[in-house]
C-alpha cells in the first residue's frame, strides 16, 4: 500500500525533484532542499528552479546518497524570505495552523506526507467522541500529530528529547487555541519503560523514531537495535480495544515489512495497513519519503 500527501494540503506542493534535491512550496514560499533519494534528472531547468526559489539549503558533504549526523551547510535566501512563517492544514472539521522555520539542519518543522496519518488520527478519535481517549506521541518533534489529537478531544502526552522541539510544539499548540498537552522532555525509550512499570494505559500510540539519536542525558538510541523492544513495551500499555498504533520510519534501506514483522510479533491480532509514504509531484516525479504502519482495534 502507498500513502501520498493528501489534498488537505493546500499550503504544500512538491513542484519538482531530481539531482539529489527537491523543490517544494510551503504556503507562498518555495524552497530547495537536499533529497538523497532523488537520483533522477530534474524536469524543470536549473534556471527555473533558481528563479522560483525563495531559499535554498546547501549541505556540504561528499556522499549524496545518505546524510551524515553532522550537518555542514546553511540557507541562502532572498530578501522576502522570512526566518519563520505559518501554514494552514484542513481536513473536514480539522483546521490547523502550523509554524514553520528555516532550521540550521535543513528541516522546516513538518513532514508533509504525515498529513495522511493526521487524518487517520483525527477521524479515529472523532469516531470515539464522548469516550475518554489518551494518546502518547513519541519522538514527537514539533507536535503536528499531538496538536491533531488534542484538536480531536484526546488527552495528549508529547515526549521528545529535544528542548527546542518541545518549545516549537508548544507554540503550535498555542497557535491553534489549545491547552493542556503534557510535555515530557525525556528519552522516549526510558519513558515508555517507566510507563509500563506504572501500569499506564493509552488509546493511541504514535511513534516516529529516528535511525539514531541521543536522549537528554546522552542516552543512545539506535532504531535497528531498540525498535523491537520499544514496540514490545508499547504493546503492554496500549488498550486492547478502542485503540490505535502508528509507526513511521525514515531509515533509508529499511522495508515497510521490517516494521510489519516487528508489530506482528507483539500485536499478533492486529491487522495493520502498511507501505510507503510518497509525495505527489506536479511533474510526475513522485518522491518516496519513508514507510508507515498503522492499525486500530
């Protein structure tokens, strides 16, 4: 199964990709950013890209095919490009405002392909309206999924090991007139382990683990070494009924079947949908972005 960027995104568009780069529109601003999977030739000319773009991130490295942990490079931008701006996302009754910014590592604060998961989260919680719903968002970044779940009426615990990420997520919560998301500044693996010991239960677990990472106290995270145990612990705190689970992976080279096998090991009765995220391009060069797995019960 494949999931593409949904029509809910009026403020996002993949215009073109190729030559290890992508040309994207976020609101009224067009950016050029590195993309290791875009090994093909661009449809538009270099002159077209340069003319359209408001800002470009250049990553200084020898290997185009995968990104190193240490980023060297930065943004070049024209005078009308702000350091931060807002975009809108609409899905049914859900109307989101999200803050974007040009970060020092080339990200802008959202992964647009996650919109399909946001729709799934919102619609699922809405189905349970009137029932108490508690959602745990792990490796939660700038909180798009947390804000969606809170907008749908869920109690939300947002866990991330980045203090700037938590501050950004808090800004997104406030931009949408919401309150009472619980912010947890901690290593996700350690937090889930403690939640198991406390006997906590959740109706929804969302996780978007990086290939590698560090916790606030230097805790080491390696996806391929620790995902199996993290999912196993998650199975102990996810409710058996009226619940959902979402796993996204952006590790180059890991098949969606890897996530499927891990999840089937610890949720044997689940019937997940799984596959590949991609972004639809204006010029028919659709761009793969990672893998997803999700189910509800």
